[in-house]
C-alpha cells in the first residue's frame, strides 16, 4: 500500500482576481508537535505546517494568512490590484515548501497587509511568524527585528482594536505583549504587562474568561523575570 504524502494540494478561488490557484496543506496525521516556546512558537518533527500558513495567489500576487483569506473589502481589493498586481510576476507557491519559500511567502503577505492598511493584529501575527522562521534558522538579529515589529503592532492593536470578537482575545494579547517585551530585552515593561493580566484574573467577572494555563504560565514568567533581575543586581 502506497504511503500518503504528508502534504496535499487544494484549489481555492482568489478573492481579488477570482482565478483559482493551488495551495498546499499538511495532513493532520503528519503533524507532530515536539514543543512550543513561551511565545507560542511551535516546533515540529517532520513537515512544519507553519510553512504553509501564508497563501499567495499565483496570478495576481494577493497574499494572506490562510485563516483570513476571504476577509477583504472592495477598497482593499482595489489597493492590491493597483499596488501589487501591476508589478506582480506570476509564480506559484504550491508544492512542498522550503524555509526560503515559506519566508518569501510570509513577506509577500506582510507587503499585502501593509498595502491594504490591515488591522495591527493581523500585521503582528505575520511579523511573529517571520520572527519564528528566523528563530528556526538561528538568526537572532532578524528574529529580534521582527519580534519588535510584532510587539509594536500588538500594542497598537490592544489600544485601538475591538478584541471582543477576535480569536486572539485581549487577555491572551496581554500575555503576548508581556512575553515579547521580555524577549526583546524590556524586562520591566514585561512585568507591567504580565501584572495587568494577573490583575484582570483577580476580577471575579473575568476568571471564567481567562484559561488557568495562561495564568499559571504568566505567574511562572513573572517569577523567572524577578529571579533574573535579582541575579543581575547581585552581579552588579
């Protein structure tokens, strides 16, 4: 019996040019998560599904995260046609992806989001994934660069966007902002954001909305940061 390939092709319709194009997906049975970093960066054994989250239309250059492919309004479509499609060289991103293919696809998504003037939370999500790709490659300088971009966008999202209907709720965003502050050398600020989340949890009306695991991780991170600060002060 032939062994199934870990990836397969699926045809989708582009919301901008309305042509069909192929995207590649990883079979769920082939996904083997080994570990997850504290900023939710996943590490897989074998095929990495993260590589395929960036969807790029071969015909017009429209690109997005797989989960938000159909969320454009007509003004955003016009911007893509005017500022991306006119300069686009048709090429396909379907098939098994290398790290380089994945990075290029995500950067095309980021370009699309900037052209569309998309929500800060969407821009932050893509910057996070680009940072993770650089983490996989061991490029700490570029990882830090994109973590900082993600941090700034998440802060703007937290202040400006309505997060009540988002998959990424305001409580998880508080944690991510704190975690990104920690990872970019802003330990004092990280403690402030983590403390805000712990205060939110202490409010009885929020307890059912915040997962216990998130609070436990937040408390662990606070303890780690305070221990780190103590060790630095003792050295100095």
